[in-house]
């Protein structure tokens, strides 16, 4: 079952945003209303068993990461709309159903239909669309389950599937602290090397750091070095959520202790091995490291990225190292930072040069400390939508009519969250 019309609570919220925009930013409201309604009407599929499947957009599969970001802004309404809360709770249950099938997979089919990348050399099955191991794909469902609790008080998402899924997540995180001992391999027959892992599918060599190895970035592109620092930051945050959940709600002391120990080990790894220096000699967070002395000075457009660290809850926005990192990443020192006639923003090796991503621009606004910077970014997102009133995956900063992915729900909802943030409407954390 899909939404045939916009729920009354959502219509009222859209009307409130329209009113807030009316005096100084009327053009923001049109895009907000298009995007906020579009996700419900085009991507949400509620199943008879009470679970919820979300299309990522123009690909017929559900990503664990994207699906969380797609519904996150609705949490501010769900606290007063039990049916909307049911839909989000159903998504959490679907996510953990998938995690219990395979915690190494990042995207799944709506049914056991064998769609997707079944020719990849890894342990595929009919439920799995793609099996690229990404730390964030396991972090996002934990985040959504926790935020649903914090914003609505609901706890029925913490069921046997959740507990079983968390056990699998903790097992995988522990294994991937020592990736050489892992059985995970991934090889795709492709000329695009970012879609496969070298070294017979094991990935480039790494040394032990205490951090968790990740095969792929949130862009679904292969990591150059195995320890993706922003994803490990996210893991620290959600392991803290698990510690709280299994202490105060589920009272599972063993799982709480496992989460706490992992959190400390990963965070220590970030602090000892996850930093480098920029061109000016300032200490900053690296994007990736390998524990063997290599580090990258860059940021990617997809979240978690380094820009998103305060948004994720890892570090305050006024932290000196974060501010030095942010200044570096929003400069030409970041090879994926693009400036042009219509916009400035972070792009990705996933898309062409000079193509900025609305997700990254929205995140830059969400982590900005000045309202003027937030407004400037939202204005740029409006003028670069190619007249569609929706966000794209990426666009040419000098010619926004050139873009990738006509329909990308994650980007739409990141725009909505940026507008909500500007008006001090935020999700409880």
C-alpha cells in the first residue's frame, strides 16, 4: 500500500513552513512542499505485515542508509501522528529484517526476486540488490530506531529482530576491526575500479587501529584506505545509542557492555590514527587512513562525511579541530570542492568534475553556525534545481541544467531538513 494523499498532519506542517517562508523566502516553500510530499507519495510502500519498504528513487531497491535519511524529517510530526510513527516504525522493522538476512549488504529488494547485482563475486542471495559493506549502512538503522524513541517515546521497534540484528552488527564491527581475519570479499566485473575491491576482493592492506574497516564509502564507491573516519565517527555515536537502549530500555547488560567497549576502542582509534595535517600544518581529521601511515585530505558529498560530524553528534561544531577540518574541506585543498557561477559545494568521485551534490550543500548548511550561511546555501539549492522544484544527485555548478539522477529522495529530504533547521525546527536527539 502506498500513500494516495498527503496526511493531514503533513499538510499542516507544510502550511506552517510556507507561512514561515512567506515574508523573506517565499521561493523556499515551493521546493519544500514538492520535496516533502514527493517522498511519501513516490517512495513509501507499506506492507500488510506492518513493515515499510522505501525506494531510494529511480532505482527499484531500498538502501539501509538512504531510507533512514528519507524519513528522518518526518520524526518532528510523528510525535503527534501515530500513523506516521507506525510507518517509520515499520521501516525500522524492515531494516532489521534485512540486516538479519545479511549485515554486509547495503541495499535490498522488496521481495526475494533476485534483482540487482547477482553476478558480483560475493555471497549474494535473492533478497540482496547489492552487497557492498559500508559501516554507515549498519549505523543508520540504529540511529532511526533510537530517534523514533527519542521523538515519540515508542519502544516496540526494539523487538526480537532488532536485538538479533544488533548482535550481528556488533559481531561484524568486531570482526572488521581485524579485517585480515574477515571472510568478506567483493569483486565486480567492471572497468570502473571504484565499484570493486582490489587484492582479490579483500581491499587494500590495512594495519590495526581499533577502528572498523569499511569496503565502501556512503557513495557506494570503494574506499582507497580501509578506515573511513567519518563512518567510524558515526559508529561511535550509534554504539552510544545502543549502550543507552540496552541499559535503560531492554536491560541487556551483556549487549550494553559490548557496545560500550567497542565505542571506546573505535573512538580511541579515531583520536590516535584518524588525523593528519593540512597544507598549512594544522591538525585536521583525515577522510580515510590505513593504519600504515597513509591518509587522505578530502571529503565526499555523501553522509556520513567529515562535514557532518556535529550533525551526527560526534563532536561540537565549535571544536577547534573540526573547524580547521571544515575550513580545509570547503577550500580547493579538498579535490572535490567545486565553485562555479551558480553554487559552491562538495562533489564526489562518483560523479563528474564540477558537479556539486545537494546532499553535501544541505549538510554544510545544517552544520553552519550562522543563519546567513544557511540561507545562502538554501538559495543556491533553489536556483540549481533545473526548474523541477526537486533536488538531484549532483549538478554542474556552472550549468545546473546538467545534472545526475532526476529523482533522488535522499537529496530532497536533506533540503527539507536544511529549511527546517533554518527555522529552528529540529529532531530531538
